[in-house]
């Protein structure tokens, strides 16, 4: 059974990721005080598509679109990012370090 409270906290953080920026599963887990729960953040993203959550802005720690198979089409995640000006090549966010948004540095 998924931890509904944890998922709600994940969704609240992801809703704050700015347009044209990306964050990682691990950064969200760290911010929520659960540094070993990046996989749980991924599970939450898999279930978020009907909850008005910009899940396409969450990638792995290397900027890879590892969650792309959980979107309606395998290219939808990339298309959504590109529509925000994020360049993606071979399933990797280009200029990842510049586009990375760390909730721990922004949110209280």
C-alpha cells in the first residue's frame, strides 16, 4: 500500500518545480527528509498523471528520462520538456546542471 501522505508531499514539491527546469527523484526525497526514498518518489510520479502534477520535470540524478515509459506515449515526457525549452538528446536533459532545481535550496 503506497504511503499517501508521502505521495501528497512529493506532489506538493513537484508542483513547485518551475517551468523549464527539472529536478530529480533523489533531490525530492532528500528535501522530504527521506534520502533513501528516491524510488518511492518515482512510484509517486508513476501515479501522478491525473493529479495536475508536472511529473515530466522529474528525472534521475543524471538527467535521464527514466520515467518516460509511464507517460501516455514514450516520447511525451521529452515533448513536454521541449515545449518548455528544455533540450533533450538521447533521453538526457542537456545542460542538466544549469536547469537543475534543488528544492532544498529554494523551499523552506
